């Protein structure tokens, strides 16, 4: 008997195969992206410039009188105190000249005493009409001459004592003395001042740098066109860091601003003063200087510096708009703060949701699922390490 079920089974299988739905591409769900609004803080505006350290005082130690060098009383490169004896020139001749001047002064004083007594006697006799006028005049002239001689001998003694003092070359201030340039026994001061060494004062120490005309004009605008007094200038803080230092560990104050701009370079010379008790700063060091560009702090928007990207058109950050779509926003950056936060001076709004993820999921034009996060301020967010 013919079995119909054997014929229907293949037909049923073909029909079921024809009813199977087509395979379609299913896009992946939107990526979950961390976002946060910019951190708002009061920040002191700064400009970071470069300059060099310079000695507070530098003096060449010279022999101002002629003689043989008797002794060198310091170690090359040693730290000395004000008044310390550094070099001694042979004193025998100069001590003798002082004694000679003292003897001449004593003789002149004795002559003046005798001339004064004779003048007093002649003055009395003249009032009594016992002596002649010319005798009185001669006594008076002799007295005046003796008095002038005393003053002359006093001057000679001062010169002799000064020359004797010049035989001792002492430190004019606390500082480091360089290597000696002459040896014991050499003749110095023979017609010209002989340089013996140099003393350098390191505490405090200057830092000099140049600011551009544009920076100066911007600072004047920020300070409401104020012309600060010397007392106010001395209160403006400056901070510096050396090449091998992170941040700005050395703190000082503004000390001097040149009254004119160099027309050849378009810059103005500025100088800061820094305490240097440990003498860590040496003259000639290259330094980064952090200069405040306004009085007081200003409100600023901060984001992590790692989020700032750059292409040929400039710097930008990725934000998520109200439709949860990623887009680029062109920005202008300011100073970099300690902790890696960057000041955004323009291009970003306080309510913009900035993309924090850096895993490549945030693509401009793509829709995402924003996950709200927060930018945490570092302990010292207002202290920028560099520009």
C-alpha cells in the first residue's frame, strides 16, 4: 500500500524552510562613557617664564696699596662672614708711616700750643698799649699757621692709618670667596689695584627674566591699569623651579621692574628676590619662573590635562551633548596645575559633559550612554608646575 505520509514529509520540510526569517545586522548597544562637568575653582592666574639666577652682590677683592702679600687667611671656595680677614699685605712700612704721622701731629700740636700762648700774651699787651700792632699781627699769623699745620698733620695721619687698614683685605659681606689669584710673597698693588679674588653673596639671591610687551599689557589690563608702588611690588609672590626640580619649590617676591621696554627685543627686565639660606641656588642657574598676571584669584574651569587633544585645527575636548551624542569642542587652554588639571580659558561651558574615558569608545558623532562622574581637585590645585 502506498504511504502518503512519505510524500508529505519532504513537502512540509521545504515549506518550513521557506518560512525562516532573514538574518539582519543588529548594531551593538551604545557604549557606556564616563562624563563629568568641569571642575570650578578659584585659581590665581599665572604666566610661566624662564630666566636665570644672579648673585645679590659680587665684589672683586683688590690690593689697594703696594706691598708683598704676607698671608692668605681662607680656603678657596669657603664661606666667610663679614669682616673676616682674607688677605694680609706686609704692614711694616705702613705701621712706620702711621708712627711718623703721629709724631708729626704731636709736634704740630706743641707748636700750636706755644703759638697760642704767645698770641694770648700779645693780645693782652696790645690792649694795655704796651706792644705794637705789627707784633700782635705776627703772633696771630703764627698761631693760625700752627693751627693749620695741626689740621694738615691730622690729615696725614688719617691717610697713613687708612693705608695701613688697606693692608688687611676683609670680607665686605657674608659670602663665598673664589680661588685666590695671587700667591704669598707676590708683589701686589704696584701702581694698579691687583685683583686677589672675588666674593659672592648667595643669600639672598636674584632671579632675572624678561617679559614680553604683550604680557606686560595683559597684566596691566588685569590689574585695572594700576601702577603699583614699590611696597606693593615687593608683596607680589614669585616662585621658581630649576631644571631638575618638579614644580616651583623656591618662593620669593618681586623686587624690581625696569621702567622701560627694550625696543630691540620688545621685552622688559624683571627681577625677583629669593631667600637662599642653604645656598642651593647658584648664580647662572636656568630657572622657570611663575609670575602672577593678576591681583587675586579668579574663577576658572578645570579638566584633567590628559583629556585635551590636538589636531591641525587646534586643541579640543570630547563632550556629550544633550542628545547623548559625542562631539568635539574647540578650546583655549591656560595654565597647568599641580595634579594634572588644566585651566580652560574659553570654549567650554560650566555645564558641558566632558568625556573622561580614553578607551577609544567615544567617537565623535556616535551615540553613547553617559555615566555621570566627578572631577576631583588635587590637594594643591592652584599651584601650576609648568605651562
